[in-house]
C-alpha cells in the first residue's frame, strides 16, 4: 500500500472492529471440525458459510467433495484486476483432553494471559479490552492450525471493503475440510471446479512463524506414505513350539525395512535418487541466511547429541528441504509374551523433493517389494502427492516478501521449501498457479499438540499481512508472469 490515506483508513477500521473480529473468531473456534468426524466438519462448513454471508460475502457456497465439503466464495475487484486465491483449512486434528491439556477443554475457546500453563490467568471475552492484546492468547484446538488462516483471510477482505475502499485485486476464498488427513479429495475437487477456481496465484495461509519473526515458504516436499501388513498363521503361536517352523511376519517386516535403508540413512530402493537435483545457487544463498541453532533444537525436542544423525557435509536445511528420506512412522506386532505373531503392520513414509514424483517412487517401492519376495498386496494403502517449489525470483514471491516486511518492520525469512508436506503441487498441476505459504500463528502455538493456542496480536498481524499482500500483488499478479 503506497497510499498512506488508504492504509490509515483500513487500519482505523481494523482497530474499530477488533472486539467484533475476536468474537467472530471465538465462534468459529467453538465449532468442532475434526477431519474424521464427518458430521462436525460438515456442520462447521455450513456455519462458516453463514458467517461469511454475514461478513458481506453473499455468494458463499458449500461444495461437495469426496469427503468433507469445501467452502468457496468470490469477491470481484476492479475490472481486469488479477485474481488471488486465499487458501486455508477449517478442519482440525483430534484432541484427547486427558493428555496434556490439563484443565483446558480442547474444543472450548479459553482466553488466558500469557502462555497457557496451568496457573495462567483466564479471562472472558468481555474482559479482553482491559488487557494488552500482546499478552492475550486463545487456547483451543484449531486456533493456530488453521482457523486463524480462515479468519484472517475473511477479515482482511471485509476490513478493506468496510473501510470504504475497493479491493485492489479479485479474491477467491478456498477453505478445505480434509487437509489434516492429507487432502485426498483435493485433486478431484480442483479438476471438477477448475473454471470456478481459476486465478493467478495461491496464498496458503497456514503454519507458524519462526521465533525470530515472520517467514514464508516457497515450496514443500512431497510425500509417499503407505501401510504394510504381513500375515502368517491364523493366530499367535507358542514360539517354543513353532519358532523357526512357521513364518514370523514381524521378522519378515523387519527384514524388508532393513532392505530399504542402510545404517547411515541412505535409501537402498533402486533408482530412488535418480531424479534428485541439488539446490541452486540462489537457494543455497537463501538457506545460508536462515537462523539455525542445533543446541536449541535438540533441547526443544528433548534429544541428545547422540540422536543427531545429519549426514556429514549436508546442512540441516539442505537435508530437510532438498533431500528425500525414508522414515518408519510406526510398527505394531505381537505382545509382551513368547509368541510367533500372526501379523505385523508398519506405517512408512518417503519425503520427496523436486524432480521426484509420487507415481515414479511408488512404482520403485513396489518393484523393491517384489525383489524382496513380498506380494504387492502387502501394501494396503498408498497416499501422497508430488513436491513443489516456487522460484525465488518469482514476482509473486518477491512482492509477498516485501508486503510482509512492510507489516512487521523487519526482513522476512525466506524458506525455499517446507520440510514437511502440503498438497500445493496440486494447484500448479491442475490450476497452473504458483503457491506461496504464509504462516500467521505464533511460533509457540503448539499446532497439533495439547494446549494449541494463538496470540491475539498475531490474529491482528495476520489480517494486516493478508491486506498488505493483496495490495502488493496488484501490480505483479498478471497472466504473463505465471
């Protein structure tokens, strides 16, 4: 925003509506929307639609997908204006109130002053005006992941319009309900609604900021996740009578896993690394500027130096952004007794990097399975998607970096890729658009964990960030730079 009068009017409107905005966010949080709970997720989608209509988006639609519904709306900007898709997800992870939440009810928004410890002072919505926003937090499942993304997107557009200004760009809201399960219906949904969702760039509002300040991700690793189940006899057997006599599924599964990776972490599946490309010079420069404190990381996760297995000559960020991995998520077999178990199950995932593809690696995994003498039927489920990266020099990316800096008054940390996986490659494949991930939550928001929370100051900063991005993209978001 170059026009100080426009900025002033918008910021003034945001300040005037602060309490109303917070109250609306509390209402959104109060609607339970666990991905696997179809009824609650669907109810949340329809309640969100009602909220959006009340905010001034009368054409909001709840569209069917192969699982939970998707909430969409279009808000036109000036004639010929480019179109920005604001993506977030309204579905949330489950939460067990018996594990880690203390006296905080996971699905009931609770205001506290400071971090959400057991002794944190709790206050009501009516009392928040008496306290500095910087000190206030909302504790609730979904507060940071990712209902703040939904609410910041909506309030950014509503605030611009309520301030008497027109939108600098056209906006399409895309709020998904299956992200926490890996977005299995998303590709088909995008294909079926390709014309409706046509746009110039996708801004993904999800994730947490760094402890050092704001950041963006210009990509994400892909993922191939699968479940393996091996069976033997019809029931568990006495190991003294049947050990080394009948097949032991646990031993077979252990041998298969060992065949996939050596003791130094190198993946042994034939052709696994064939397409892997090293980071470019600009990408190496970008990761060299990122903060890194191994001691703090190890302390945060409760690990010792002996647990650090980074390959020599490879930096932390190179390993987590540009290098593929094979990982054992979990194992289940037998019991604490002397038996030959009747079955064994493993959950495995492979993180993929640019130039690798889900289909190719899946084929290589199945070939490796056959080479080890196992049936392809041993794999009961494959899921995942391709990796994706937006070029550092992309005009959308550069404009977004500057827009965030304008809000925070400090440099934006630029991560070439997320170490984790989100299905943004689908936007590129189906819609032809680049995607930029903009985290809005506080760094200590505990997403997915007990006492998930959001600083109210970060809700306001998130709204300002989206507003700033929309104005920044006005001049660069044109079809010739896609």
